[in-house]
C-alpha cells in the first residue's frame, strides 16, 4: 500500500482494536465474518470499489454510502468499521479491497487472541500448510483454478472442521480464495506470520532431517530470540533430503548448516566452480 492507504488502514485497525477490547471474542468473530463478507462484496463489485475510494468524493460521503449499504444487514460494530474504512484516502481502489480483507484477518486474529487461541491457530495453520505441501494431489486440487473457488474452500473446510479452531478454518478458506492475490501456500505462510506478528513474534522456518524434541525446539527458539531481540516462533519442517544439520530462515536471513548444503559445496569445489 502507498502512504495514504496505509494511514487509512491504520485508522480502521485502531478502531477495530478498540471495538474488540469491549466486545469480546465471540462478538469479534462475528464482526470478522461480516468484514470478510464486505471484502468479498468489494471483490465482486468493481464499481462499488471505485465509488468508495473515489478521491473526488468527500470521505464523509463515501463513509455514509458504505454504511447505508450495510445498515440492518450486519452488526453496528461492522457498520462503524466499514464507515471508517470507506472514509479514508485510498491511492487505488485495489488498496481499499486489500485493506478490507486485511481488516477481516485482523478481526479473526483478535478474536483468537481474546479467546486464548492465537498460538494454537498459528500452529494449526502452519501444520495444515505442511500437510497440503506434502500431498501433491491435495495441493493440486486446492490450487486448481479451473475448479470453482467455493468448492475448493469447502474442501478445505471439510478437512479442518471439528479438527481445528474455527478461526483456523476461516483463515485457511481465505488462503484458498487467494488472500492478497497470493497462492494458497504463500497465503498460508503470510497468515502464519500475521498471527505471530500479533504476538509480537517473528517466525523462524527450520528444516531438519529428523524432528526436534520439545526441549531442542525450545532451546533453538530461546537462542534465536536472544539473537533477534524479540520472541521467535519456530516452525519445523522435516525433510530427509537435507541428510543432517539444519537450515534456519528468519525473514531474509538464511543460515544453511545442512549436510546436503555442505556436500553440494564440496562437489562444486571439486568441479572447480
């Protein structure tokens, strides 16, 4: 987002945080679903997107237009938040859509946090992403753009329902629909990172040949937290192809101490590369 859009999104998010603190987990989850429905509406209606982001219209007028569309159809909290959102300055209609979708995610994560489920939602999203990545047929089905997105979202919902938190199910279905224009895999990764950011944590993606014990994982998280000066959430992927050692990626920082990488370095050296 450009600067003006970021400021408008920040104002709407501040209003959401204030609303969530007073409403509680269940009511915030309802608001989240309603915000997602509003984002879906913006996605389907380009003329509405343009009308609500038109810089030639006063912000108050755009806010009232958005509120009038939703009044009586959703809760008052959602109406108020959409009004704040539409009243902002948007550099492009697409950035209003992006902000509406992101605000829905913020509301879902806020509801999980209020319910004490945020850590679990973060882990469930990561584990589900791993399951899909490890099953080529499932990954191909979920990513098959020829299939209606509603059918693919229903598939994901069916796989997770009664096995994961409702917030996890909603976020996974959003990833299928292409959160922020991303692929399913990238969408899940971004949602995991947003959940961690809400806990003021950073995600470390760790790849090992064999799974770590809880004690080893805790020690690694503690060491990384000391290095980065903030809480680090360790997400472990087991890949026998690395042979041994481990690879750690935190943001753009990558440490690859795997045996596979060392063998590749030796082969390159022997080949004169």
